[in-house]
C-alpha cells in the first residue's frame, strides 16, 4: 500500500457543483494531516489542516477517519478559481516528515 | 513580509556542471526541506535539515548535496552525477516543536539541461 494514495482524476465539474476527494494513508501512527492546493507550474500552498473532529473553512470541509485511515476534502459551490491540483499530506508518524500524495486534479468549467 | 525565497527562478545547466540553488527563509523555522517535482508527478524529498549543521538524505539524494551553515539558508547543489536534473525544485520550511505544523514553500526553481 502506498504511503499516501489519491485518485489522480481529473475531476471535471460545472461551476456550482459539490465535489469530494478522498485520500488514504498507510501509517496508523500519523498525527498530522493537511490539504494543499497546487496551481499549474506553481508551488503548493496550504489549503487547510485536517483535525480529528473535522473542520470547515468557508466552502471547504475536511474530514478525518482514523479507523479507516482516510481523509476527505469537500468543496461546495465550486468556482472556476478552484481549478487546481489538490494534494493530500500526512506526516510519517509522530514528529516525522510530511509525505505528499501525487494530487487530484480538479477542473471547474463554466 | 516573512517567507521563503528561492533563486534563481530559472536555471540552465551544461553537461558536467554543478549548479547551486538558493533557499533563504526569514520565518525562524528550524526545519528546511528540498523536493523535486517532475511533470505530472508528486513531490519527492531530496534532503532535509532539522537543525543547523545537520542534514539527512531523503528518498532521492543521489547526485545532490546540501549544507546548513545558517538557520536561514539551505542551498542545494545539483552535481554532475545527477544525470536527469531537469525538474521543478521546491524548498520548504517548517516550524518544529509541534507535530501539527504545515510546511511552507518557496516559489521554486526550474532547472533545465542545455
């Protein structure tokens, strides 16, 4: 099983749609979870951290399921500007380095 | 403004040449990282450093070298031993002391072979 696994997509959705991405991780000792966004030919930027109880930031909701070792990102009311690659990031156990998934590409169409 | 500065933005390497990529941060972060990203691929860790004067190999260290003489600076040298250096190189830093700290990235250096 890969350390961090994501569906590469692409997810092609119309504006206003709700879209969800899942990510699975293999290390049960992982403690830190994040979603990053990477635009084409740019650096990754932190979108949000993922907390055990789940958390929301505007149109974005992140969930963590420790028992099944997956995290999810839900985007509501998609905007054209949401088009990007979304990277799932997990740490390698307590205090360990971050491991980046290969990303899920989202394309929001008018 | 606090941040991470990478330079140059674009770099060309001739055969047999070593080149050095600069990474400077003023975030007072202890840990710094170098990644390589190939088109359509994920980030692969080259080297990292959690404290001054110490660094560790990542998953793909062969053909690369680093130094960490100052907290703010973590330069990466791509040596002539790296036969396929064309890629997007990203430097990142992270605050230590808590496991739930994200990494912050510079805006990258694109390296190509002449």
